């Protein structure tokens, strides 16, 4: 009945949505423009894959709008990513092809020339946005068409000591004419789903901007002649020069004139599909190869677990239960393997509080990642909404504190057998992972402040984040801890002996096996990890969340299987200290993730330069590795606990 009522609720929701006036999910609403309507482009922070330090667009001597620079409203995710979106003087009039003059700078000072040269040689890009679409640039390298977002500040010819500035932009704006016909339009493109009602169709008639391309040029103008023009004066069309002598060199006491031209073209691309050019998925075969490789690992481990359960454990238990009491008593004296540790298997582990805290935080991080990826795979995290992914993750993390507190305190009660000290556990759960992140971000922030980068977190944002943590996450974690004290207690199936059993000596350390176990979960993850790192550090869009959801599901399965197998192996050699080993059997994947990040830095980010850039990369990689350790370790420990609980609940040994 519950499933029927659930489907009924879903159908009612769908019908309600269709009866609404109109909605667009997700991203921005569709904008339509009439001929000659004016729209201004916006500019984001200057970025570079050489330094990974964003800077404000107006930190360089560019033309400013007539009404002055105005910052756009930014969400939490945009601020944390270092985005700084400002208005720009680049004006577009729909369907009006024109070549316009912007401004001529004052003679460049020594400091401005030095800064321009430095930004040019560090390969900084200008990121321009029109109607929420980033500017696209196409380039050819070795007869291969490469697509980029943004355009360079300038360029340095091979073998030359001179740098040249980009001062003329050729924009190509593709528009789709929407006539508001009687047919309802439902789009299902990458950017989301759009439903336009009858009432909106008349208002929506006009032109939609569906593509925004730019061709950058460097042109040497006569500053004195250009200064006679006013901003937005029409000038003669220009051709991008091929001779370097006709390009604008960056030199002290020289003025630079900025111009641009706009060409509007009709396009058959529809509004919901306009992001397809940015999100065009390349390397789909590689993703499928990664998934098939992971499936092989899963089936291999599943086979081992199957053998453990059906051939070993069940066989031993069945044979044991068929004996009479006298035979059982005699067999108890002849027990071997995992049955020998029955009186020690649930003995309290070392640093029990730390283990409970890490499990609580792991549940919180895993829940945040799973919900975020599911919503992103369903299309709720569109790249059209900049910063939405990071903002959503932070909000989810804050509200999932209730589950972290509940699991952490319940684990504490299970290990200790009492609720005493649950407040301390709850506070530790609330502070452990956020504290690690806060310390790393603070150190990185001092470095970014020294570099005057826009990615430096302002003091006001620090207070906002602290307030969100203290006012939402901490109370919810304490509430979850309180609920954990009221939950039904998990009873151990066997009693623990007062004197610990001696663990037999082994030829090799058990931690070696634990660390080696992390290679199996890493094998399911490393190919997708390459695409994720490329999207973060090389400025590429990552939007294959469907693949990522499959990989996450397989990672959870592999982590659970690896921990169960290793826990059973340790019990078979009479090693009853399985708690931490179960945690790190799957959690050790984080070590390989961090090492892979260093490998990526050395071999894929060879152009990354500067101490601050390297520290920024390593700091963020360390945060990612800690989060992966907590989440995967939690999966392994909880699975192993229920495996051990089930295993020994079937034994009648007193």
C-alpha cells in the first residue's frame, strides 16, 4: 500500500507541475529578446591552468562600463570558487551586426606593463558571459579542433621577448527565433527541462541566444586617432592581422585601444540544447571501460564473499549445530580459526571515541556525496547555475549533521554499553572534519591573501560559514546524538572475556594487507578520478554525473566486500582486533587517491608553477583524501560489524 500511495503522490506532483504557469529546471529561465534589444556581457575572474589563482578582471587596465563597475550577486559556491562576476562595457544589440570602439587606455605605467606581461606568460584567460553562456573559442592544434571557454589576455610569439595584448574581439552570437506557436514546447536538453505555458508563449516570442563564440585578435591602432572616438562609435570593419608587426605590443608608455565586432546568425539550436556544445561528452568508451573493469572486481570479490558464507561459514555452523551437547563441549576444546576469538571479537577497540567520531563524519560525508550526485544525475545541478553544486553540497552537509550525531553516538553506546559521554562524542563529530577543513583552508587563505587572488575567502564569508556551522550543523548533530541515546541498543550475541586472548605471531604485519586492500576500491575509481581532476584544475566542464553515480554505487559495493573479506581473514588467524582494520581496509583507498593526485600534479599539470599554486593543489587534494577516507572507511566498518554480528550470533558457544 505504501508503494501505491508513493506512486500516487508522484503522479499528483507531475500533474501539478504541468498545470503551473511555467517552469524551468534547472539553471536560469529562458530569455527572449526583440530586435535591437540591448544586452551587456559580464566578465568573471581571470583564470589560468598555470597558477590556479583567479584574479579580478579589472585588476588589468581594461575598459570599464560608463556607469562604473557593478558586482553581480554571487552565491556561496561562487564565492568559495573564487568567481567574481562584474558587468562589462561590451554591449550587444540583438540582430545588429556592428564594429564598435570601446576606449583607449592611458599610457601604460611600468607596473601595469609588468602585470600584463606576467598574466600573459602565465596563460591567463578572460571569462566572458552573455545571457548566462560562457564565451566559446575554437582553436586548431596539430590539425585537431580544440574547444575552450574564454580567450587569452595576450600571447608571446615563439622565440620573442615581446608580449602582445588581445585588444579586438570578434563575437559570433547564434540566436534561435521563437515565434510562440500554439504547440507547447518541452525541452529535454542537458541544461534541464523547460515547459512554457500558453500564457507565456506570447510574451516569449522573439529571439533566444543559444551560442556565444569569440575570436580574439591583436591589432595595432594609432592611439591619437582612436581617442577621437566615443565609446560605442561605429568604426570600419577590421581584419585580424597575420603579421606580428601589425599586432599591439605591450610596452611602457604606450596606449592600447580596444574594439570589438558583433555578428548575429540564425541557428536551429533550441534553448534547452544550448549547453550541449559545452557538455559534449568525450571519451564515453573510457567511462564504460572503467565501469566494466569495476564490475569485474565486484564479481571477483562477490565470489570470495559467496565462498566464505556458503562453503565455509555455513558449513561449519551447520556441522556444529548438528552435534549433541557433549560433542559440542568436546568440539569447543578443539575449535580453530575464527571460532577461537568468540570471547574477544567484540572487545572495545583502541581509541574507541575517535573511531565513533570518524564513523559519524563518514556517514555525513557519504550522505552528502550520494544525494548531490543523485540530484546532479537527475539534472538539478546545471552548470548554468554557477556555484550551485558546491552550495548544494554545503547545505546538505549542514543538515545531514543529525545523521552523523545519531550514528556516532549509537556506535559509542554499542562499544561502551552506556550512553555516558554522548555529548562529548556529538561535539567531536560536529568539529572533527570541519576542523580539519578549517585549518587547511585558513593556511591556504593566508597564501591567497598574499597573492591578492579573488579565490581568497573574505573575513565576512568566514563569519557566514562559521555561523552556518554553529547555528545549523552543531545543533542538528547534538540532536542526532540525543536521538542516538534513545535508540534501541544493539546487543552483542556473545560475551567478552575479562582477559584478552593472545594473538598468534604472524610472518608479515597485518597492516600491509590492509593497505594493499585499498587498491581494489581505487581500481573502480581512478579512471573517473582523472576526469574529475581535469574538470577542477583544467577548467573543463564535468557533467557525466550518470557515470559518476554508477561508479559511486560500485565503490560502495567494493568497499563493503573488501572489508568483509579482510575481517574474515583476520578472524581466521585469531586476530580479534578487527575494528580499525575493517575501517582502513576500505579507507586506505584515500592514500592511493592522494598519491594519484600527486602523480596528476607531476605528469598532467606540468605547467603549474609557483609555490602557492602547488600548495593550493595539495591542500585541496588533502581535503578530498580525508573526506574519501572517512566515507569509505565508514562503509567498511559498518558492513564488517554487521557481518561479525551475524557470524557470531549463529554460534552457540557460551
